[in-house]
C-alpha cells in the first residue's frame, strides 16, 4: 500500500482518481486505507494517485510492503465484495 505523508496540501486531486476508493479526507490531511490500496494493481500500470499529486507526497508505506501477488489477491477480494 501507499501512504500520504504530512507534506499533503489537501488539494483533493488524488481522491477521485483512486479506483479502489482507498483515499479519504482524514483529520488534517488526506489518508489511504491500506486495506483498500492495491497500488492500483488490477486497474492500472501505475499508482494513479502518485501520478496526479502535485507535491509528490505518496510513497510506498514501509509498514505495508506487499508483493504483486498479494496486491492482486487484495484486488480480487475487493471486487468480490464490491
Ligand atoms: Fe488508490 Fe491506486 Fe493510490 Fe492505492 S495507489 S491509493 S489504489 S490510487
Ligand atoms: Fe494530498 Fe497529494 Fe492527494 Fe493533493 S494529491 S490531497 S497533496 S496526497
């Protein structure tokens, strides 16, 4: 999963780009639900939020490092439950 750092300027451009509805407005900045972020695996070749973020504040989350297979499995579970 990816994580939004405190450099986030709350510009709101990433939230609508997420195919998994993993991004939401948190208490002070936007946040990513690691249980819904597939790093865009299953939908796109690249993380869409990273592509649009103007301040480049969405790195990989070191607490949620996943393999391509694990990300694909998460994607399949997400589409199964809707
Ligand atoms: Fe959503 Fe993709 Fe960004 Fe993860 S990497 S938060 S799935 S847009
Ligand atoms: Fe924050 Fe970047 Fe998302 Fe804008 S695009 S809300 S700066 S994480």
